[in-house]
C-alpha cells in the first residue's frame, strides 16, 4: 500500500529517534515484542496502529493528502497518549473536553480539534448504554450551537454496565462515575470538563434533581405516597445518561463541582488504585489553570516527538507493510512504557533503559482491575482494562464471564459466585444436573446431583 510522506525537518529528538529504532530491533532479538502490545492495560496498541491503515484507506477514498492523513493520526495518537496518562497512569479527577466549531458539509458542527477535527457525535459509540450516550451527545451539540452566553449543559454517567464489549466479546463496565459539563463562553467558545468521582447511582440522580430534572423524568412513579423505581439497572443507567440538565446563565462549572462535593458530603472525589485520595480541592485548583490537562508536558512532549519522527521514517519508503506496522506497534508500546516508567517513583530510582519492560508493564497492568463478576478467569487471560473512546477517554474494566464448559450445562457465575470463587469457597460448578425430561437427577443419598465440573 503506497504512502507518500513529505520530508520533515530534523529536530532535537533526532538522535532519540535513532535510539528508539535500535531498541525496536533489540526487542525483536530478545523476543519481547509481545510485551509492547501492552496486554491487559487500558491502551490497545494494535488497534491504535491499525487505525493508521484505516485512516489511510478512508482518507485516500476522500482524496486527502497522504502526509495530512499521517499527521492527523499522529496528532490523535499524541492526544490519546496524553489522555491515557491523565486518566489511567495519573488517575486524575478532571479531564478537558476541548471543542470548537467547523463547517462540515455546509453545516456548522461541534468538533474535537485535538482529534483532527472529529465530530463530537462521532466520539461516542451508538452501542453505549443502549444508545443513550449518543442521543444525549447529539442533543448537547444542538444545544451548544444555539445556546446563549453563560448557558450550561450537564450530563452524568454512573459506574457499572456500559453496554459495550471488547474485541473478544467480554463485557466492559465502568469503575467510576463521570459528570460532563459544557458552558458557552462570552466569545462564543465552549468550555468543557469531565469530573471523575465515586458518586453512587443515587447520588448521580440527586445531582440531576438539584439541577431541575424531575423524578418522573428519571423513571420513578408515585405510588401510595412513595416514589417507586420502575426500571431495571440497564434502563436506570440509560435514563440517567439521557436526562441532561440545561441551565440558564449565572452558574459556573465550579458551582457544579461544588454541588457534587456537597452531595457526596466528602472532600474526597474518589480513591485511586494506589489508595490515595483525589480531592475536590485538586479539582478546583486544576480549573484555575486547566491548560496542563491537554498540553503535553516536557517529558511527554519529548517522548511523543521521538515517536513521531520514528513513524515518519518508517513510512518514508512510501509503503505500509506488515513489518512497518509491527515496528510502529513496538515503538508505540515502548513510548507508553517509557512514560509510565518516568511517572512511577519506583522506576525513577533506576536508569529507565535498565528497567525490565515486563516490570513496567506489570506496574501498568496493576492499575484498576476487575472485581465481583470480573474476576480474571484462568481460561481466558482477557481480563484487565481498556480505554473507551468517548466524550473524554474513559477507563473501562474488561470483565471475563466465568462459565461451566461441560457440554449441555450452561451455568454462568453471578457476582456472588465470582466472589466465592475468588475466596476459594466455590471450586466447581454448582448447577443441578437434569435428565432428558428436565427433572433433577438425585445422587445415592437422594440429594440433587450437582454438575461439579472443574476447570
């Protein structure tokens, strides 16, 4: 596949790019390339690089310049690295929603400039929470196009079921709540942020009620003087996401954060996987100078710049081959692990290049993780975390289902079953065996015979 890449000027990271190329070769010699695919982490290296090929094919069909296609992919990848750093490696409580306006097919639309001008509505999956996220985002876009200065939209999304699956079909659930806030500024621009907390489902509903959403809109019905929940959990979550609050001028994004803090009755927004409290004070301080959320710091910029040069050199031949794609995968994985190593204090104490890549990978894999029904299955090896593309990148837990593989059984572990498996209390399939007529088979003691299949 031909790819014409324009010549780029040599910059300071040139020697670093040469060293990166040498390290890629050394990784193949040591047969470490699979480490750099970053398995069981929130960054899907293979899919990220395959997107380059998809972008190239789609761009060519639309008549785009090939150098612009590659630059667009590099720009998006650099922002994905930054998002992965803020959301996953640093586990920050506040993320930026950087939006702008663009003329698309003759219409004014809201776009994400840090993602090569991608439409806001295209940043979310139509499958997420039964399409409620996509419908709300489209509604928010229409609001932002027409809203008066100072008006605000607030959308909140609790933890739990997402409606999404990973490429292997494993369910993805969200480990935290995210509240999205957009406000029209005096110059017509959009100021937006994602606030990450451990708000419960009820607290998410309380926030919406304080912002003017009625209990009827949230799916409750008044019966015998009491509000009754009429919805199952999936519909409950979808309804919350679809209940966007639209506020008149006068409130600020900081006011919404203050409301969340008041509802939680705590200074702690959430506790990260290292056991450290991430506070509302941190959120308020970040809101005073939010540029650092989307601006690459010096060490991240250096790593990304080096990776960009490496990619441009790999594509200088004018062709995208499988070997080139594999080289870029390894280089991207190295870039992520280098960044993780610089962030983690235990790795900073030693020379970065001497730290075994598997050690840094294990550190990254340890961030987050499944619980309850998401216990890692010895038969799968697919449990872990993924970054779900959305309004802002969101950490998702891949939760592998534990099920009996004896033909004809079909038993599947519930969350309580999974806990007992983790505690060693449940060691075999507990389902009752039935005969061809559906009757329970009894053992010699007259008790129901259990499957007792053991993996």
